[in-house]
């Protein structure tokens, strides 16, 4: 019986049970260790006499035969005298329910995320298999930016999803349930509520009768095409254009994204009356010796220069060198970093952006601002200046203009000469006063001291204290605080473990540490290291006349970060002066049994 299972128990003489993560209706989910390969694995186990035992093992064998990169692999399964168990690949990352608990996804990111799931489901449906329980908890975004599906077929065998409320919807068909759950995932990513067929801990979507309210009715700013797509899957009243397959759903998402996914995309909405995008002519394989601009030609302006006396020049050679114009810049090369284009690719109307860190992303830390593009004068459209002729533009080399001479008006020179003599006399008197001294007087030497740049230096943290003002008692692992400032990355201060939600279970707004710098210092940057990710945090500073804080009242917010990776550098917009800093955690990363944060090191820089 499953009651005999305990931490440290070996399954199959190989898999050691470590942490019990859930126990629902006799189905237990464990984090375990493969002692042979020294890696973490996931274990599903039920009693061998449970009616679901054979279904569980059959689902595991079917899923193990799939070679789909979006699925967490089945590694092992067995039926013993007391247990039926399945071993899965261990996945690390953030599930969709955790993401929407913090905030909904932007439309482009939601389309990318759910599109990855739809492609995976399309592939497995082609094999005659179904996931059966595509709830937000079973869709994972790893720290490398990959989308993984948890519990393929196995989770459905253990936890029977709730039946759809509509009689028109065939809730018993696992493939149709997957399609409805795909619409529910898109709805959840955009709205933050669940409207799929499978059971989920995400708050249910508000309903309008038997159907969920449309996404645009719940949250403003959702594109109409995505609102219509969700409604075509979730509504029981739309029978004429209902989406009936994962392939069709994935194709519609690809049409919205401007890319072809899984074949030719299906039209999502009526096309607008738009002008076609003009195509550039093909680039010549071998350019002419003197390329010319195909679109813009500037005729040189006739210029009548004043009469001048040209300076003596060296006679040119008998054959002047050929004049070559600068080659024309590739117009595609001026688009900036990250805008790679191909001649045969259409410009997508709505590009889809992959997530921060997959790319991205970093992992979320401080966003990088690309260097601004410096606008230059149009060099390629300017005709080359003729040799030995004046150029009134000063391009490409701005030489000092030559003052015209007027032989018939020599009196114009006298004011210039007089002004020059006066300037020389004033300069001589000033220099003499600065360099000559009276008897007993020290020489006065003008000095200019260039401004020295401020070199950031690490500010020592004298002391630290846990900060939990909304709890009773107001403390959280105070005995571990010193480990966050001891410089050892292997030790740290941990929060308590909070159930169900990353925002500290919805019990409080945050928890954190108070950093005491001993005296008022200049602060320009704070670096924080975490044991796991992602973490949301806010950095507060106490005013120079403030004391050790007991609440957030009166504190100044100086920086913040969302979905921070394990290494975070918070650069302040402008340096501040303070003695006390507060590192305030507002969302914690997943941990066994819930969500828990751990700060392993903090560094403050002037």
C-alpha cells in the first residue's frame, strides 16, 4: 500500500524517494533521485490493487514510445506486489499557473507559448495519443526557454479530469478535451483565469451562462483575433466555425503570428483593405565600378563663387586618378541588431517574440538598452566633389573657409588689423600678471584639475536583519541572516515555504532583509545572488534622517526586478545616500512543497 512509502525508500533498487510533493486520491507524486545516474527524477505511484494501476502503466508505455522534444520523457515503470510506479524526467522551470499568478502574458508571448504546446499536441494526436489533462500546472517554461509538457497521458490516468459542462462538447474524448484545453491555456495566459476542460487550481473564468465570458470582456486590450480564437474553442454556441483539431488551432496561431506553422495557415479573420508591401529589386551579383543610387539622385546646385585668389598648388599628374564613389550601403544593414531579414521572407504583420532568458533571458534581471542609432548625413546620395573646385558644403572634410579678398577695398583690412593688435596687447598684459610677481609674492600658476570619474567601490554591510513586518511574530528565519552577507555562495538566508502561490501564498505583500551599512554611504548598485529562480523583488532605501525601519511606510523605492535570475545586478537610475537598504521579495521561485526564496549573497557598491 502507498501508506508504506516514506522518504529514503528505494523503488526498483534504484530510485530513492526524497520529497512528497502531492497526495491526491491515493496518487502520490515524489521528487526522487536516480542513484545510478545521480540525477533528480519525478515518481508517480499508486497502490498495485488500485483500479487505475493498469491504466497508469499502459499510459506510461505509450508515452515512452514518443520522441517529442516538448514532452518530459518516461524513464521507467514497474508493477510490484504493493506499488505501481512511473519514473519521469525531472523538469525545472515555471508553470503557467505560477506565471499568471504574478501577471498575465503579453499577447505576443502568449501566442508563442501556447503555440509551442499546440504544435506538440498536434504531433502526438497524429500518433493517435492524447495528453488528457492540459491544465496550466502541466505546462512548463524551463530556464533555458523551452516549453515542456508534464504528465503526458500519466496525469490523466491518475486524475480524471472534470467533464465539460456543455452537453454539446464531447468531454469523454481525450483529443477533444486537449483541443478545449488549448483554448483554455490561451485564455488563461491572456486573462489569468481558467476556462479549459481539465481541473486546475487557477481561479475559474467568469461565466456567461454555460460558457466563459469572452476574453475581451474580462480584460481590456486583448486583440480581437485572439478573443475570437478563444471563443471558437470554448463557446458551446458557436457550432458553424468551431475549431475541432489541434492542427487547426496551431495553424490559426501561426496565422496571427505571421508565420506558417504546421503547414499553410488558415485565415483567422477577414482581411483588411491594406496595400501590399513593395518588394525590393534583386541585389546585383557584381556591382558596377561606380554604383548609383536607384531611387534618389541629387543634381548639384550651380554655385557662383566669389572671386578668390587660389593658392599655389602642385600641378596634377598628366592622368588624374579615377574617381570612385563610395559603395551604396545595404539598406537592410541599417535595421539594427536583432532584425535579421531574408529577401524571400514576407514581413510579418505581428511578429512573435520568444520569452526573456530563452532568448531568452536572460533570465530576467536588468533589461539591456540597445545603443542608440546615430543618424548621419546621407553620404551615398551626395555627388562627389570635383577636383580643384570649391565645395560650399564642407563635406566630407570641413576646412576653414578662405576669407575673400577685395583688391578694390583695402580699407576693410584695417579694422581686422587693429582688433588683432588690441587682442595681442591684452593677452600679453594678462600673461605678465600671471607669471611675474612682486618681491615676496609667490608666483601664481593657473591650474586646471580635470574631473576624476567616480570609481565604484564595494560598501561593507555591517549588519543584516530579517524583515517581516506583516507577520506575527515579525520574523522569518532570523538565525540564517548572517549567511546572506558572509560572502559564501554556498550558504544563504531562506524564506519560509509558502503553499499554492508564488506571491507568498497571498498571505502578505512580501518579506526580505534589512542591510545596515553602518553609516550613510553613496549607493549606485546592489547585487543579489539567489539559490533558485525566478524571483520578483523591490529595493527600498531609508531616508538619510531615518532610523531602522519597522514597515515599508516612509521608504523610497529605488529599483525593482521581475523574474530575476540567480544573479541580479540592480543599477539605480541615480546614486542615492542612505544607511539602510531593504531587499523586499514579492514573488518566490518553486520549491518542494510550494514556493521558497533563498538569498545567498548581497553586495552594495558606491
